C-alpha cells in the first residue's frame, strides 16, 4: 500500500470502498497480523472498516470508545442500537478524528428525567453535509431503564415531542 501525503492512494481507497467525493480525514491500520493490511478510514461522511466492508455514517454514531488497541463504535441502525468492535494496531490520529466528526454532527443534546433519578439523553444529529432537513434523533437511556417497555417509550416519545416543539425542529 502506497500513501500520498494527503492520505490513501486510489488503490487503497478502492479496496476500502470509499465512495466518490468523500474526503479522507484520517486512517489507521487494523490488525497487523491480517495479510491484507486491514484499514480503518475516517472520511468527512463516514467511518470505514476494510475487513468487514462496514460503513457507518457519522450521524448514526451514538458513542465511540478507544481503548488501545480496540475501537468500539455504538451506532443507530434504523432504530436498533448496534455495537461494532475492531482492532486498530496503528491508530495514528484516528481516535481524535472520530471524536471530532461525531461531535460535529450533534445539533442538540439534552438530558431529561424519565423515572425517579434516571432518564435519557435526547440527541439530534445532522448529516456532515449540514443538511438540517435530515435530522436524526436518538435516545440513550440510563442504565436500569428498559427502552423496550411501552410505558418508557411513551414517556420518552412525549419528552422528545416537547424538545422538538421547543426548538422548532
């Protein structure tokens, strides 16, 4: 794999599956024992992991955790919470780039109490291209609250409606 000063060469971009027009911000080498040299690439639009052909748009990421050598990405997959783990042996500035990209998508993050002293964060995210017409909301419940409970969903939906109405979103 050859590198250009500005990022990955065209061959590496093709192997990872980076979409045309996306700009590489940072990249790292996954499991160095992988003979294909698995790459993890952050672009202006998404995070890519070569080995699994995974592409996660920034506005879907709810949390990213870096504990060398493991990266854990929690994300919203059409309403279902998903977790993706992958090894990064040579991270370079990838953790900082992931943090910056995820933070840049947040429009609003508000905590509301739902039951006793427990509650949830209500987070509105926009796509990296700035399209405020495509805002996605996620609700991150505190430990001990059952997000599958119809009563809890009803409370969360009511709080979300209040937040949206107060912000005009």
